[in-house]
C-alpha cells in the first residue's frame, strides 16, 4: 500500500467500478443492495435452470413399462429395477432421488412432451427459440429481457450466474446483470487494517473516490451484517463427466451457482429472476452413465437449493423452472448414445407448485420422422409463470398467447 497513495488507489477502484456497473455485479454489490433495498417478503422469485445440450427426456422421465422403449434402446434403456417409479407407466431416472422427494411432497410439476411447432435440431437455433419465446420469426430479445423492458431500470432485477449474459435476459431497452462465479473475499490481517483506513471518508475525495471508499466500508460492514456463510466460496463438484459431443453451452457447476443464489435470496437480495445453467447434455455417445450423473446433479442441486431456501423466510416465494432446448430421438444410435430430437419434459418446482403431471406423454409409436410429438407448447408454461411469478400480463411478453399450464397455487 505504501507505493500507491490513498487517492490514486481509490481513483483506480472508482474507475473500475464505474466501467463494470452496467451489467457485471459482485456478491458484495448484491449483498449491499440486500441491506439497503431488501426484497419484500412474499415477493415471487423465479429461478431458471437451463440444461444445455439437449437432455434426453426418455432417460429422464422413463416409460419403463413400454416395450417399445426397450426395443429402441437395447444398450441404454433402464429396466424396471433401475428406476424411481412415479406411477405404473412413468419413472424418474434412478439418480433423481432429490426430485423424487419433491414429487412425493407434491412440490414438483412435470410437464410432458414440451416443445414448439416445427422443431429445429440445431442447438443454437432451438435454444434461441426457447430463450426468446418466439418459435416463428426472428426475435432479438429474450422473454425475461422483455419483462425487464417494461420495468424501471434496475441491475438487481434479473441476474445470471456466470460471466456472459444469455439471450434470455436481453431486452430491447434493458438487460440483466452477470454475477461471475466465486465467493465474497474480505481482507484479513494487516491488509484489512490498511483497507479499513482507506475506507474512512476524506473531504479531499472527489465523487468517484468517495464512492470507492464507501464501497470499501460496505465490504467490511457486510462481513458482519450478512451471514458468515456468504463469505465462503461455494463447494465445487469434481465428479461431472466429460461428454463426447461437447457441452453446447452452459456452466460446469450447478450446485455452486445455486448455493450462491440461495445465500443471496436468504440475505434479501432485491432480485426477481435468477438464471443458472449446466452444460454437457449432448449425449451422442456413452450416454447411460454420463446422462444419469448429469441429470442427478440437476436433481440433487435443485432439491438442496429448495431445502436451503425453505429454511429461511423466503421458502414460499421461490419457484424453479428447469428445461433443455430439445430432447433426443427415440431410437438409440450405434455409439450407445442418442441424437438430437424434439420434445421432452420440463420441471417446475417449489412450495407454490401444484405437483403432478401436466400435458400428454408423447407416443413412442406415433412419431414424426423418428421424433416424439410435441404435446405441450413451452409458451403455455411461460405464460403461467409470467402471470403468476412475474405478476405481468403474459401478452406483454408473448403477444396474444392463450395457452396456460395451471401449475401454480392460487
């Protein structure tokens, strides 16, 4: 510190903060907002989990008593003794014990056969359709971004965990914020003493230096006012598989992302929409073990997250939506994997949810060029969440869309 003056140090801090303020946040930024402008209790919070790569819906929600399923997938099908039955026809993958518990508690809605008209097998085009909510015609904004467009500018309203803002959170006038992964690091020892001196106000400070000094002061204030847990980096998962075929996007540690989200929700962060993701679902080869690990990670991470928020006063406010850009084809390929398909299950979870099945299960014999039929349009789910969780008329986001999936408690 003795080689840099207090004024120069604060100038550098202020310049950096000013340049990143538009879309890039730190945990300290959000925690500070939780102190100064906490989200009122009973305000709905939507957490969106994107599974990049095209999750295999048939090995997630498994028609375990359908012989056509076994016949088409001799190398990768699950038998009766390898699944978690939900009824006499459908079961969850054996790794999804977390979601099975949510199902038993009637806090899990499974929407079957979800997709959109004229499905596209391209990862990027299909994900663009899901995130823009515009299957017909190009749409340059995301459905959450359009919700942001209709609200007062606020960088805390919608946050993505990771360095890149997904199209989901990009509007015509507003954009969500990015929270790069990592813990809140508070200086200790002699460095802490020096930093606390820097945090003291001075009449010589200009506006940026005063802002930087205030930020430094707030950092130490947060370390005592926010739970000590907030200062710890989230645990890392080391057992996720590497999938042949690539991730097609997404981050690599869902549990870490949701751990951070849970802590910030508990602290009162004024955020209405959180976006997290997991990649790796493009299972063209060696699918059975790898996809089971991945979907089990999704299941365990979400179940743990909901348990965390349930232990706070925000438990009844949170709903989680988990989706992927498409499912896989019914017939397995020659590499003990599956190729790009169309429809698949979508999961919606939380205390506000009316658990159970929604939509029709697609037939395994009445296919569209080898693909499952779409029996539920994803906009039905979005419309219900826009109205029930974001308290906004759906037509402002989706246009004149009449469909609804009534999975929220009134």
